[in-house]
């Protein structure tokens, strides 16, 4: 139970961060419809969000099916898993920086899109909601799938991810109703930093997969082997693997990839956000005619 809780924590962070982003997008759309007195379009927005969630879940299922059923030999599975994990790291890195750069104008952008969609009709409104949520959902599905592959188990990651999503939905609702106050700028800064560390671990795992698939050499050249000091079946080894994807036997290429990613990306992440908030403190309340938002 102790070892599983470490994997739960890392995936809880993924679910919380990604889920809150998507939930805040939905709250912006809902707040705008309430503000312009178009509550009749709320079911249409709900339909678009539901389809986006379904597509994201189907995408995750497709990744799992492809890796376990369509690829019969070990090397093909490793190459597929490693490639998808690299793509996941790229998308998550882009998402973290995109959120830091554009979140301040997200409300105005979404309001403008929804205003135009309302003039076109119900399908355009549903499509706006679908596109806004699907982008987050597909990225999340890919990154979550990669995190599950890195963890080597399903139960703990699914539990952590589900709890994170549930917390995000509740938190977004409370923010929308102004029942709680949360410094979203600080929240997205530190959870973004946490995702960068998790992404670095996924990248190291992807490199190992590609080494086992024969795409990258150096599989037998270890940077270090601390198996004696950190037994793979110990609780602290599982802690390190669940949070940082650390393995007692790490190849030189894995270690170089981890350092080469986390160092520059983390530095750039904090430097680009210096001197300006990433997002305002809370979304507009239900029924307001204006106010702050994401």
C-alpha cells in the first residue's frame, strides 16, 4: 500500500493540474452564457464537453490497445511506447509554457469565440466547447498513458488520476461560486514545475524503451547502479520511481536526457514567468456581468 501511494501521488498531480485547466475552461464558457443570458445553450456546451471527454478516453484506450494487441513483438512495443512517451513530453512541455504565456487572455479569447458561435448556432457552440476541452483532454490522455507505462502498473495511477480529476472538478466549482479563494498563478506555477519533473522522468523512461527497442544504443552502459543501496523492491525505491521515475540502474543516455531536459526547461519556465502573474486569482462568479477570470 505504501509503494502504491507514491505512484498515486504523481498521477494525482497530473489529474489535478490537467483537470483544473479543463474545468476552468468550462467554467469560463458557462459564466459567459450566464452573463449574456443564454442559459438555453448550456446543454449544448455540456454536450460538447461530454463528446470531448469521450474522445479523450477513447484515445487513451486506443493507445493501450495498439501497444498491447497490435504490436506482437517486444521491440515494436518498446519503440511504440518510447515514441509515444517522447511525444507526450513534448505536448506537456508545450502545454505548461502555453498556460503560463496565454492564461491571462484566455477568458477574453474564449468569450470572443463563444460570442461568434452563438451567432452561428447551436452546433458552433458545441464545437467551441468541444475544441476547448478536447485539446486539454487529448494531451492529458497521452501523458497519463505514458505515466502508466512508466509506472508499470494500472491500479495506482488510475486511482491517483481519478482522485485528481475529482478534486479539480470540485475546486473549479467552488472557485466559480466564490466559495473558496485560490491563488491560481501560484498554483499553476508550482504544479507546472512538478509536471516538468514528472515529464523528465517520463522522458528517461522513453529513452530506456527506445534503447530496449534498439533505436538508441548504450543500453548496457550505466551511469550508476545503486541497486544495493536502493533495492528495487523497497518502499523508497518505489517512492523515487513513482514521483521521479528514478531507477537504481540508470544508463548514461537516460541520465543525460533527464538532466538535459529538466535543467533548461525548469530555468526557462521560471524565467519566462518572472514579473507577471500567470492567471488572475479566480474565475468570474456565476451570474456576474463581468469580473476576473482565467
